[in-house]
């Protein structure tokens, strides 16, 4: 190889490499220049696509192709809650609502399970707590709740007897003879 003498004037030593962005832009310009005319397809297709390629997606009906299982037999257990929801929408008097709660099969079965010592799931326990709270509220509203607070407990009874007693403190002091 022959020796090249150094010069002070800078110059390009080789062909300059094109940057990626410039290369992509130039390729895109060439591609657009090549494509002239209408998009491929039959003139009888009345698709709403405007000049786009075949990649444009048509809006699909979301009901088509659902993966949700469909019940083939009408289930009585599923039909009953619908009736209960409709009944709750109507304005009920507190007496009617209390009667409904007391005749509720789910409430009775859950209470039986709790009495038997079974543990309930989160959903069942939450529903039971909410229903029992509503039952308690209705009983208070109707005045049917037995007030257990009126009867004093043993400790309170002893305290009231002690406070009410007429005790003379002098009676318990030692009497010393000062002779």
C-alpha cells in the first residue's frame, strides 16, 4: 500500500453512511413513488375503506364470538334472586321488610351453619353481617327489640347496693380508751 501524506484540510475518507431515520424516509418516499393508481381489489366491493391498505380493521360486533358459557336449562336458583331484586325496588314498610328478612331462606341456612360451627366464606359472612344489622335496625325502629340494658348486671347491682347503703364510718373505727 502506498503512503498517503497527511494534509491539514479535512476531507471525507470514505462514503458517508446514511442514518437510520434518513434511510427509512428515503425508502418510504421511493415506495410511495412506485405506487400509483387505485388500491387493489374489486370495484364492486363497497367497503368504507378509503385508500388504506388491507390492514384497516372493520368494527366488529362485540356480541359475536363471546366466550361466556350459556345456560341451556333455566336454573331456578338463578331466577329467584332476580325476583328478590325486583321486590326490593318497591317501597316496603318496615313490617314487610322485617317479615321478608325473617322468612329469608338464605339467612336461615347461614344462621344454621354458623350455629353448627361451620366457617363461612367472605361473601356469605359479609352478607350475613349486613342482613343481621338491617334486622337489628328494623327491630329498633319498630320497638320490638328487648332492651337487655334495663336489667343491671351483677356488678352494677352490687355497686348500687353499696352506694345506697347508709353506712356510718364511725361504726367501724376502733374506740380506744384514753385513760
